């Protein structure tokens, strides 16, 4: 069977392969190369989305692996920077726990025959943006040997607030869905 190459999916898979490289660079203390890989991953995220929309190359696979690539990179960076104590442990625990709870909730719903079609809510989009900016700022400060702990502290507090808020919204929507069987999209339209 000859499967044609889908360029946006290939770019996304490359971004997934950047995750272990980025983690290794951070743990090795090579912050400038890690920051460059982070920037390249961000650029590739924009490029694969543009190509997919512009040339009508969206696929079901792409709809799953694109957010997966983003989450893997973000969680990998947070865990690595947390391990090295460049980000607070409480924030790393919040970020990772939120994603684990969301994925676990989706899997549980699917396993018991109540699959959920999830659509990001505004708070979640803001949360992801703040988490990305904090990861980029932390890597950039380390890459250029700039010491600004207050930026990390305030960025961490802001990321923590939005991580909890978005997690709470998804938990509420999941509980609503599980109690009445509607999809999250259907539930949010009823609110």
C-alpha cells in the first residue's frame, strides 16, 4: 500500500521528534540550542497549520497529532525546567496534572461508551498561550544568561491561575457530559 506523504503531518511528526532533543538539551544545560529548537518548533506549528489550511491538507490524523505535539513539547520543557529548578515545582505539577486529568477523562469517557468531542474553550487558549510564553521566556533568559527571577515568579503565578481555571472548566464540562451523555460541544451550546 502506497500512502502519499502529507506535508503538514510530516512537519508535525518532526515537531514530535524535537521533544526528546529539547529535553536532552535542557537537561544538558545547552539552553541556547534548546531555545532555538523551541523557536523552530513554534515556527513549524504555524507553518504546518498554514499549509494544511491553504492547500486543504487537513487530516483526521493531523487533528490529533498537532495538539499532541504541542502538549508533549510544553510538558517536556516544563518538566525539564522544573527538574533543574528553573520553574517552580508546584507549577510543573499543576501543568502536568491538568493534562493527565484531561487525557484520563477523555479515555475514561471513551472506555465506558460516552466519547467526548472536545473543543478548546477561551480560557484554555489563553492558558496555553501563557504557558508557551513562560516556557519561551524561561528558556530565553537561560539561553542569554539573564537573571530575572521576578519575571519567572509572576509568569508562573499567571500560568498557575489559568492552568487551574481551564482545568476546572474542563472538569465541569466533563462532569456535565458524563451525567447527561452530551458532547462538550453540545453542552457548551446549551450553557
